[in-house]
């Protein structure tokens, strides 16, 4: 069983308040942007860099919950990051992995990913030393896990088993800012909301 990709990110969006979100390349950024963009958010940061960026920000801003949204391929390209997350154990870091078992998100060009052949990313995260690592294929359970990840100390790795064919591309919006503009807005937001700020 696999979850609807858009619905998965809608659940994240429903629970999100001021959490910083950093998204790897692929469909997740486009879907999240379409669901409802708000700062602080960075989209399409580069393959395998969402988690390291989020880790650095989480360590720098322990007052702020930070969410990395990875694809299965992106996380596989940077598996060593899991050991670094486990080493530093940032309490405010959540890594949400969109695992559709496919490289690329285009039906005509997709290739089966390692997870399609049995690679278990949640188990790998636990083996790296991240205790709060789980795989989920049920939206109600995902809702509970996200609530927990936002309310409790982490780090958390939540591997979402999703169905890539469930994306209605006609409902998606394109980014209104390029990566440089996004980075400027992201930094401005963080500067305007320093630790201890009430608004």
C-alpha cells in the first residue's frame, strides 16, 4: 500500500507553523509549493543536500524546528548524512523521505530505485543511530508521526511510502522565484525572526 503524494504533503502543511522546510529536487517541492507556500522554505536545493542544509540550520537555530524533505534517490545519494545526524542528534530536526521507489518523477522516463528492490531506508537510519526512524504507508499514522515529530525531541526520520502515479500535474504551480531569490527570502525571514522573537 502507498500513500497519495499530495495528501502526504498536505498533512505536513496542516501541522506546520513556523518550521523551516528545505526540499530536495523533484516533485515534492512543486507539490508543497502548490499546496501552500510560506516562509521559511527552500525548494530544489540540490541532490542529497536537503538533509545536510537542514542539519546545519537545526544546529545553528535550536529554537526552530527544521524539516528536510528528501526523495528516496536523494537520501541514497547521501547516506553518510544519516551517521552525522546520529552523531550530533539535533533535537529539532525532522527528515521526511518521499519514497516512491523510482528515480525521476516522469512516467515515461522513471527508473526503479533501490527501495523498489528491498532497500529499507528507515532501517538504515536506525542502524546509523537514529532511534526515531520509521516507515509509514498510512495517512492516519503519518498524521500521528508528524504531530509527534513536531512536539517531541528528535531527530526523526519518517520514510513515507508514496505512489508516484497519484500526482495530478495539472494542479501544480511553478515556482515564482529562482533559487537565488528563494535563498534571499529564506535568509531574510530567519534574520527577521531571531531566537526568542515572539512574532
